[in-house]
C-alpha cells in the first residue's frame, strides 16, 4: 500500500524534521500542510532535504483546513512551492487558482480535492465529485464523513463504478466507519492513502499513523466487531495487540451498525473480503438469518458471536462457549459434577448452559422472567429455581449471566447474597468493571471469584485463531485488555 504522510507541523524546520522521520518509517509520499503553520513561510528551500515526492497543500477553511489566506497570497505561495521543486500541489476543486496558475501547473502533478466533513451524499453525487476533481486535476481526491454503514456501501459502489474510467483517484472515508477505506485503500481503488507521522499528529479524523498502515501491506487481514452501541469496546485493543505480537499484517476495526444495517454490513464483509466479525449486543441472535450457515454449536446456543468469512460464505459460530469453558478450566473452576446456579436466561446463559452440560454439571437456572428460565433449563437438561428459593439452596458455583452490575446498568445484585458461601466459585460474565459488586459480595462470604474479563480474553483468542489460524498468546491479549 502506498502511504502519503501528512505533516501538520507549526513551521518549516519542524515539518522537515517530521518529514525525515516519515521517510525513515517507510512513507512513499509527503504532504506538507502549510495551512497548519502559524505563518506562511517565504523560504521553502529546506524542503529540498526531503527525498520523497512532496505535495504542497494550503487547505482552505471551507474544505476543512485552516488557511484564511486570500487568493493573491495563495497564488504567490503555490508559485514559490512549484519553483522550489514541490512535485505536486493540492488545490481545492472550487478554487480559481487552478485556472490562474494555468500553464504553471504543467510541471507539477495537480491533486484536485473535495471534502465533506458532514456526511456522504448519494452514489451519483459521489461520482459527480470524482468526475469534477478528475477533470481538473491529474489525481482526484475526494473525502467524505462516513456516518453509517450505508454511506460506506455507497462509497465502495461509487469507487467501483468510477474506476472503469481509468482515472487515478484517492477516496477517503472519515470517522470510525471510514477507517477501512484507509486500511484497505487498494480495495477502494485508491492510488494511495494518507497517514500521520505518529499518533496525535492526525490531519483528519480517523487517520492512522504511517507505521500501522505500512505494516498492513497490500492484503491485510481485517476483522472487527459489530453491535450497537459499541462505546469503548476493549476488543480492538485485545485483537490489535495480538496482530502486533504475532507480526501479522492485520487490523481489528469497529463497525457500529443498527439491526436494519446488518445486510449492508455483511455485503461489505463479502465484497471487501473482511476475514470475520465479532457480534455483540443486540445482534447476536438476529444476525443468524443473514448468514450462509450457522455451525451446530451456535445453533444450539441460538446466538452467534463470531462470523467467519470462508471465501465469501459467511458462517456463524460461538466462541463464548469455548471462551467460558477455557476461562473456568484455567482458573481451576471445573464445574464437572458440581451443582451450578446460572442467573439469567439470555444468550450468555445459554452459552453457559452448554458449557455446564458438556462438563456434566448439575445445572440450575434462575431468571427475572421465570418462563424464560423454564425454556432454557429444558434446552440444557437443567432445573429451575425461583429467585426467592436460591438463598436456601447450596451451590458449588454461581454464575451471573445478567447485565446487572455492568457499566451503564443498575448496580444491583442479581441474586440474594445469602446464596454465597465459603469455598464456592462466583463467576461474573461482566467484564466492565472487571470486579463487580456481585464478585465483591461473594468474596466477602469467602467465595473464590472469576471475572468476565477472563472469558472475554479466551473468547477473543478463539475467534482470532478461527480467523487467522494462529493462536495468540494469552498474556498479549490480557495486556491489550488492560491498556484498552
Ligand atoms: P441478554 O440476552 O439480553 O440476557 C440478559 C438476561 O439478563 C436476561 O435473562 C434478562 O432477564 C436478565 N436481565 C436483564 N436485566 C435485568 C434486570 N434489570 N434484573 C434482572 N434480570 C435482568 O444478554 P446476554 O447476551 O445474555 O448478556 C448478559 C451479560 O453477559 C452481559 O452483561 C454481557 O456483557 C455478558 N457477556 C459477557 C461475555 C464475556 O466475554 N465476558 C460474553 C457474553 C456476554 P429477562 O429474561 O427477564 O429479560
């Protein structure tokens, strides 16, 4: 992948220094954002120290930059830049400078650019923007804010339609959902993409740093998470730590989507060759209808938390089951032959039921809605205990499969604390916060505790291995979760 580093420094000296760093980091082109400088420099000769092709940009405020200079000053500046040897200039599609510079532009490459920081228009208008910029410049650059999955789909379709013209272009999606237009710039037909020299020096929202992009290469493994809302998910930190540690050219991205957007998102997964997705609340059940196949384990649980793209065929599986089982065994909490109380009757409770059934536990379910507890108990050879009864019963293990105690939910105990006993295992599937009131209360009664963070890490390890064929080290993913 060809990467252009945007230099957003205050002055010439700083920009040249950052340019030299970008060159050492493997950049292919350098863009100097002169509009980011406190003062427009007269002497540009220091930029001759840079050996890579350079682009001079003086982005106007109307196009998302900081330049308030008048046309005369801008004209004089671009003449200086061309004279000093800048190989390319980037001028906004609506600027009269394109005509005023006229023949002077013959000796340089003209990047004609269009930006919309608010949203993405219809497919026809995206193509219009590409045609307009391509007709004025040697390279068309268009950038749109991606607000939803539909925006991203239209951008890909427009890129594919326009690419038949043979014109060179760069297409960028700004914002979280637009990141893939940078990581997979080749799949969107872009001649190159933009990066920062380091984190914190981004020229536009969602711009990755040059080392991250260069490490991805031309055919990166892209995986990610869908759900709504995704908030501050730990999964990118967990998975990206694994990609880095195994030196695999891959990236884990967030794809927030509503239920109605799932078909379009899965279209993009197939079309772009995204290797797979994790699925979280509220789509674990309703995503199943859009998949080509659901494996027996996920069918049994009635929920998919991992989608695998097998050459365009999307298969649903569930690594919550294996993740919970591995977390329990790693902690020395094998439920084999033990009596276990599961609180809840949703997808997590069903995954837990399957683990307990596999390990041969004596399974009890309790739930706010008793009828749902009956249903899930029937499915996993368990029995039902009323909320009021459990305090008088004895369990070797109690597992919270409700969101009570999770950040954003009521900080209430999901069960009467009298259920806790010394020597018993208390397992909470919640990982945010890592230590819940449920676990604190259980510990006070002398119970051994296991946080949902362990299950989160093991389910992530299993999903990563399913997608890449490589098993990431536990410690790497755990450290990723801690820093995430
Ligand atoms: P779900 O399908 O929505 O089920 C939620 C369950 O909790 C239902 O049984 C529901 O009871 C009960 N519940 C919800 N609010 C309640 C309340 N205010 N009082 C009493 N009960 C309540 O959710 P899920 O997918 O099973 O997930 C449950 C939890 O597990 C979530 O916190 C999730 O983050 C966690 N989880 C963690 C991991 C991990 O890797 N650590 C993996 C999966 C899930 P009703 O039937 O009465 O509605």
